[in-house]
């Protein structure tokens, strides 16, 4: 989902600075609320885990440049379900920043674009989960069909944002639209893989955690509605 350098350039980059400020500011608010409900230590530990997972997804797991962006297995639904919204948002922002600062400096100018894509998509996922998963259902008890819907929402939101940035930066030319379509068609293929990984994780949680209380490294909703 990394937008290639030059897709958005010049004065058009100003929009990405504004959207990034908005989603990062909201993430700070989410972190503050999470800290009040849990503890600062719990938030820090979960955020560190999320950052490691995100960095691994970006830099270590296979990733391929396709069309206007890159295809990654980001595991966004996994970190959301296991760690919670605020740690997931922090992990996405920090994982992306660490990659840009130390391993892919050519991506730094697009940080505002890419962090907007990830965090805005995570916020969309959070809203969708409230509709998909009943309030009385712990995340460890969700069904495969619910998991699939969540993955479609997450991947679809990422693809939508990538398409927006590409069209915003390069217009509706045939070549640009073809690149967007190529990326979207390949990236949505991740929907086949991600729910399986998520269900394996949730099955393991269910097997090894027989209580309705989660360890501090996990989101409370994972074990108890």
C-alpha cells in the first residue's frame, strides 16, 4: 500500500499533510482513552508488539510492487482483534515511520499519504466491526464469515485510499487507471489469506485461554465482550 514516489507531487502533497495530522491526532486521542481504560504499561507493551508486527509485514515478509503501490500482508485485522484499536493505530504509524527512517528513505516524502491510508482504513474497520460483531460477542468467538467481512472491509479501505491518492495525483488517464486496477485486483487477493491467519490466531487464544479475562498484552474485548 506504499504509494510510489512521484504519484502525488508538488502542491498536491499539502493535502496529505492535513489528512496525516488528522488521523495522527485522532490516534493520540484513542491512545489516551485506552490508557485510561487499561494502564500506560499495557498500552506501551501492546503498541510495541503492534509496531514489531507491522514492521515485519512491511520489511521482512514478501512484498511486491504492483501498479501504483506495493502489495503487503499487513495483518491489520489481526493486530486490531488481538491488541485493540489504539495499539494497532500506533503500531501502524510507528512501523511505517521506522521503515522509512532506517530502511526505505525514499518512502519518507510519502509518509503522510501512507499513514493516512493505514490509519483511516483502521478507523473504517473499527466502525465496521461494531456492525459485524454483536456487542455481546468476544472477538475470540467470532465466526469465519464475520472474519471474512472484516478482512474485506480492511483491504477494501486500503485499496480505496490508494486509488484516491493515485487519481488525485495523476488523474483519470488510461495508464493510471490501469495501474490502479492492477494493484486493486492483486491486493484484494490478500482477503483469501488474512482471514485464515486471523482464525488460527483466535483459535489458539480460545484453546489456551479458558477464562473470560485477557492478559494485559491483549485487548480486553478479545476474551470478554
